[in-house]
C-alpha cells in the first residue's frame, strides 16, 4: 500500500477538471423552544447562517483540498448567489471556467435546530440548459483543456447542465485526449455517459438505470453492474452501497469494500467525497482497487462529520498513519490485494506469528519470507489469540502496537490481525503461493500446508536464531 502515500503526494498540483451542476448549500441554524401559535410548526430562533459549496462544486472542493489544481465548469446565475459562489470557489483555490446565465443559481437552504434538519427549501431551474448556453459551455470546456487535465469528473445532479449533448461531446473529447472520465450519474438515461471510464452510482441509481430493484448483496450487485457495463458502454462501475460499502466492477472481476463508517452523523456530500478521492488518487497514479478502497474509507470518514464535509489531504494521511501506512488490512482488503498482485504476475507470500517482542529472529524470518516472492502478507495473532496460546500474562505489547511495528518494516506489504488460534482461515482466503514459517518445523506440520500445496504453492521453513525467542527475552528481563 506504499502506492497510496505516493498517490496522495501526487495529488499536489495535479490538474483536474470537474463539469456538472454547480450548487450553493445554505444552512440556517437555530434553536427551538416553542411551537408557533399560527400553525403547528416549530419556531426557530436564528443563531447563524452559513454558505458552502455543493453539487459539482463540492466534488471540486474535495479535490482541491487534496492538493489538486481544479477547474470547475457549469452554469451559475447572474445573481448575488452566483457571485457568492465564484467568491467561495476562489477562496478554495478553484478556477471557475463556466458560464453565467439568466437562470437562478441552484441553492439548497436547510434549516437545522439541535442537529436535526427541519426543512429544506430548493431554489432552482432544472430544465435542460438552452442550446446556446450548451454551446458556450462546450467552448469553455475546450479552453479548459489547455491545462491538460489528468482526470475529469462529470457530476450530474439533474439540474440541466449535463445534457446528452454536453456529456457526449465532453466524454468524446476527453477520451480522445486519453483523459479518464469519472461520472457521478443521475436518472435513468445513462446513454449520455457512453464511453466514460467509470460511472459511480449508488445502489438505487443503479436500479433506476436498469429499471429494476437491485438487492444489496455482492452477487446481485455484481450481476447488475455487469449488465449496465454492457448496456451503456462504460469501462467500469463503482457502486456505493451505504452500510455495505462499495463495489468496483469491471471486465476482469469485482472488488467489494465494506463500509468503514463507525457512526453516521450526516450523509450530505459523502458520495461527492468518494468520487473526488477516487478520481484524484487514480489520476495521481494509484491503481483502481487501491483508489476505490480509499474512496470507500474517505466516504466513511465524511459521514461521521456534520454537513457537507470535504476530506483533506491531511485527513487521508491521518487515516493512512492510523492504518500502519496503509498496510494494516482487513481480511477482505488483503484478499483483494492478493488477487490484484497475482493477476499482475506477482508471487504472494504469507507468514504468521505473535511477534510480541520483535527480535532479530523475527526480522530474519520476515526478510527471508519476503525474498521468496514479490509481496509479503503477515498474519498477526490478536491479543485474545495470544492469551490462549501463551497464557494470561501475554502479550506484553497489545495488538495495535505489534501491528504498527510490523507495518514499519520495509519487507512487509500487509498485516492482517486474526482472532483464531491458527491462521488457517486467512490462508484459505488469501491463497498465497508461498507459505513460510519460522522455527523448528517440518513442512507437513505447518498449519495450511495442505491447502497451499493443493493450489500449486509451496511451503518453506526458516530456522530461527539459536537461543533467541520472545519467551526467553521476557524471562531474562524479569530475572
């Protein structure tokens, strides 16, 4: 996962383009202490008013806060809210390359009291942008292409900007330049997105496009996404699935990333965050699976924040640090990465242990294991597992610290914590080509040897340094 850090760093100064429906989010906050005598409605005592970027502008803001150099294209009204929008974009370092028209600036006003939204008022015109304005917008797109964007996002909120003519011309022009186009769709007419690199519907939007309900299960989601790939002529589909995370589906397979949100506080703009993070990281050089994994994590992070939250570069780096530089993996993530590495012709090696007090014998085993292949995944016994194996006074170091030490080793590509007494379950799931164990073992005595041999792998033993073990080290310290 070292590629994630490089991709985050690569976002700095990356030229990107966002085209779509530009919206202004207005929030009025107050407190409710009584019901109106005029009607059975709460009386909100005004406390503050705040304006933030919404719609395609929120995608642009997320990408800008990752360090990208962003140009946003769309239509703003020739009104005070349009002027305010340009000012907000400028403050975020985003270039407005769109057009001003007589249509009102799309504005969503939310009234919030005691952290609860009481009502939303929309001021907008949702009909298709008139043809002369579409022509002006495409001319503005042509001018923006002079900055040579590395990736483009079409953010369709069905407010009239993303017409079939605009989407078709933009996708064709960008694809001809070799620029991947990521589309956040709306409505049933996905023909307008034909030729896009990636379309990112939520589960409901995927069902609307296909004209049927799609169950929120891996198999049905994958089948529906493949049907949409064939019907609408796009390269990949990334389906956001609420508490089930997201699924990335392409011609060679599917990857399912489970949700990382611990507490859902506010879902406003979370989809924008996922789209922005995927596009930025992919444009900066991350592979698709890795970009999707971090899009999922960023979306989960955003829903834990109030309002339309834009994930920053520092947020991603913090998440990366908390997960051992991106190496600390769930079993599902490890399985996906192992599959990706194998498809790329790389040999996946697996070893495991408690690694309670890391010593030279451990390091020698890990270094030897890494030399037997291209990628090394380490299974780490959880605290409960160590106590069952070693007794109530072990481990000395808790699992999160033991994992952090392992993740800091250059030879380690991934760490998976397991709670069972043996790593058999994760060996079966990851399917390494090489299984390595340090110590005085015969290969036939190593857990998982039958499984690894059954799929054509091999089992290796690395002798430990004589007289060096965690137990003896602890005994010497205590004496």
